[in-house]
C-alpha cells in the first residue's frame, strides 16, 4: 500500500529546495528553548506581553543558565526566530566567512484558543541573511523569488511599516494575490493583497547578541506561517484539518 507525505512535510521540502537554490542552508533549532534565545537575545523586553502565560507555554520547574551566568526559564518556542541567534553563534564560533544565509522551517507554539485560522501549534519559516552589504531591496528580491516559486506565479511584494523588537526598521509584508493578480477576489477578500508575515533589518542588538559586530555587518530577516501558505495555495479553509489526523486530507497530496 502506497503512503502519502503530509502536506506540511511537502511544503517544508519545497521551501527548503527553493532556498537551497538561492544559496541558503536549511537549519533546525530546539523547540524547547531557554528564554534568553527565545526572548532576551531577540531584544524582547522583560515586560513584553508575549512573555505572559496567556501567550507562552512556560515549562514548570525547568531552569537553566545563560552565557552571562543568569538563571533563565524554558519555553516551547513561540517563533522560529530563536534559530537566528543559534545560527549566528555557530557561524561565529566556527569562524565561517560571510554571508550567513539560513532558512529555518519548524514547529512553534502559542497558548491561544483554537479556531479555523489559529492553532496552539503551527509551523513557521524564518529566513536570515547577514553580510556587509545587506539591504531591504535585497530582502524584497529574495521574498519575490521565494513566493513566486512556491505559488508558481510571478509575485509582487509590498512592505508596510510595523514594529517587531528584533528588527529595525520593521515591516509587515503582503504579496499580491496569486489568484487575481491584484484585481480582487475571494482569496484576498477583494483587496488584491494577502498579508503574509513580518520582516525587516536585523536589530543591532540582535546581531550583537549573536556575536556579530553590528558596526561591520547588517542583516535582514523575515518569517511567515507555513500552514497559512498551504491554506492559500490549496484552498484549505480550516487550519485544524492539517492536524486532526484525518487521512482523507493527507491522501489528497
């Protein structure tokens, strides 16, 4: 009897292949993470709401020590951005040349109610590029190439100013609707654009936390939800279908 790969597995393989052809390494990181890599090193303030119990799964009675000798707690990672820090630390430790170019697809966790568009567990892909001449225009070019290849049609990206602690300037980014090409349809809710994720130039404090001199190097980073990309590409209307174990879903892929 022939089996079927899960649509998330297929999407991750496709994402890795696209980025590999652009010179990015696919890397993995811990799902059980210390709060320094998940929050502090990413310039997330100690009193930031995302650290609260209603957003983060904290691990009871598990403690560790960060590289400064400070006691830290452990969480189920709330984003794949923690891999930014691990990748920079490893790159510096191994004395590798720049640029540093990685993508990290993986599972993340949020303590929130489940509905058709939200799950307590879901998948993201994080992209990081660090060099001496990194720019926003370079990031937009990478984005457009990636989403064009993933959705199988020429894709236009636009940035909207926003705030994320780990990037400056920070942006939310949209892609022009792959179905209607901007004219408006049911997929994009007649707007012509689809909100995809967050992006920006890596904050100097984040580079510094990763062991990289922010006066010499610059980086860009962007992240988006893999589940959402699958829903858009294949017309899946409920994210829970990707996690309920129903083989009728898997057998379609």
